[in-house]
C-alpha cells in the first residue's frame, strides 16, 4: 500500500486512480494547505494527513479536508467534506467548507497539483 505523502509538485490523475483503488475504490482523501499550496494524500483519515502536514510545518487553521474523485471529469471531482473542517472558531460549522474564497483557493491548488 502506498504510504501517505505530501504533494508539492504535480501528479497525474492516473496516479490518483491507482491510489484510490488501494483504499476507497474511487476516491482519495486529501488535506490541502491553503497557505503553502501543497496537499497530503494517501491517508485512511483526513486527520492522519492533517497530522503529516502539521509535522511538515503547516498551520492547522489553513488546512482543509477534501475528497478527490480522479475518475470524475465533471466539476464535482472535488468534494469539500471532512470532519477536520468542523471549526466553529473559524465560522465553519459543518463538515463542508462554507467560505467560497477558501473553496476557490483549494480548487486552484488542487488543479495545479493534479494534471
């Protein structure tokens, strides 16, 4: 099984498809650092990927959990849903990401890192 990793340079969708098959079938969990423009992938839980990024120097308040569906060619290939997104202190009261600007930043970062 592929270990968790921090993605700083582009990877292709084929790689994510293989990673998805190893864990969840059609989906890869990821945590995006909106400040550093990187993401962690390959964990069973978003919390595991969050911890990997924290150990790598990220700040918790800029980390957001998503699910990537590499086979999906539509605009729905990224799902903004994770328990780590529950942050009442940051006005995010759901597992989704309520701030449109944060979602846009995440979409830009993931689009740069996944080709």
